[in-house]
């Protein structure tokens, strides 16, 4: 089991969108975006099944999962490999995530099941600009914020405005 450190928490909180890979019945990959991914404790990630019947069917058959999270402004992130468990309504993980979904997305989003991922391996992801371009993270954030047409408020390197900091970890 891997420990999720502060930098991993920062990336998960600031990325706003993660991609989950599962294994289809025929062995091909299934890739699904997740807006509800949060860190749960020191060894788990969790997301809510709202509209992902293929992902959930894959996990019922084969719980192996990879979660890819990249902060597009920092141009880096992590690959979290592990095993998933489905958690029904009434479960602590489900209720924690349901509350987050309701407070941040609204009550109209369905909360079918929570998916708890036990992180077994973490691999870093970094743009080649870190290896070959001599870039600094603060420069990347400024440059890519301009490219995406974003206006930053707050201190450089801080979580972007709107980040649900209280929900970044459990």
C-alpha cells in the first residue's frame, strides 16, 4: 500500500478532472473521466459513480484500476494504480462523497455508489518541459493560465480559486 503525500493531495485537489482506466470484458481498456475524485485518508482515493455503468461493470468483474490525475497548469501529475471496492449508500465513504457532490455540484447529480481505490503504486507524470525545457513550475502556471485564458487570484503555487480545500483529503 502507498502513502498519498502532500504533493499528491495538491495535484488531486487542483486538477479538477481525473481519468479512470478499467479493463473491459474483452480485455480492451475503458477510460472514463471523473470530476468527483478525492483523496480519502493516506492510502485511498474515492470517486462517485454517477453515470459510469461500464466502469462499474468492469470493476465488479475485475477490480484493478488506474487513476490518472494531471494538473494542466503545472504540467505534471500522478498515475495511481490499485484495486477498487464499490461502496453502497449508507457506507461511510459513500455518505462522505454524497455530501461533497451535493454541496459542490448540487442535489440533481445521482449518487449511485462510491468507488474506493486502495492505492498500491504511484508513478509520477511530468511534461518533457521539466526534463528538457528547464521550466519552473511558477512559470508554467503563469504561461498555461494565459494560454487557457484564466486569471489567477491568490499566491503563486496556492490551490486555484474554488478548490474545495476542506474536501481535498479525509
